C-alpha cells in the first residue's frame, strides 16, 4: 500500500480470508512506523485494534487511521508495517504477516531571495544582507547554486560588480542563509 502525507488517512486496507468462516474470529492488527532513517519525520501513528471477522465473511475493511502531514520536504519514504495475530490460537488459522505501507513525502520546498531587487552603492565595497529563504523545513541538506553578474551593459557603464558563482548549503533546521559577500569595485571616479 502506498499513501502520501497529504492523504491524511490510511484507508481501504483489506483483510482477506482464503475461506469463509463458520464462526466469528477476532484478529488483532498492530503496527507502526518503527525505526526510521534520520531523514524521516514520522507521519503515521502506532495502531492497535481488533477486527472481528463474522461467520460467512471472506473480507473485512480495516479501520482508517491518521497520517500527519509534517510539512517537511526532502524526506525519505516512511515504511510502516502492520502485523496480524489471532486472539484464539488455532492450527486452522494461518495469518500472513506483515503488510507494508509506504508513506511518501509530498512536501515541496521553494527557495527564494528575500527581495526581488537589491541596490548597493559603488562606494560600499561589498554587498551584504542578501538572504535566501526556504518555504518549509527540510529533512536533509540542500545545496543551491547562485549565479549572476552584471550581464550586458551600455558602453557608457563601467562595470563595478563582480560575477557571482557560489553554492550555499541549507541544513535541516535552517530556514535562511546569507549569500557570501560580493565585492564591488569603484576604480573610476566621475
């Protein structure tokens, strides 16, 4: 079974029987996220409930349970196992175990500057205060390459800014980083 965090609920998981029963049977369903990789924020809750299969039934839909959307991007898929046990030990009941549920991360992170435009004086000598932000938290490191430069200018413009080609790295827990200083030269006077 595969679900996304934004589904909010695990549902429509079927318990199938190979034969119809002549009497009712209680089946204990247990499971949870267990041990996960460090790049996973656990979304699924531990579950434990009893499902009664009535005489004559060949399938039962398990109760729904919640998935929490943690709003964290770049997570590894969360693996969730459900196990079955019978409340009545019997040689005539064989429970196939476990079933695996995969909860995939559907959160998207947007990377953006904190402003659409920055203005610096030639005499400043350097740029500062240029911030890059993430729209949501991340579960693992994210490298972002920032490139740019003065581009094509009119012949009457003396280029004072340098080209930019740098990489900034966001770590889990970071929401913003400051762009490294870009040198601005003022070699020509008016």
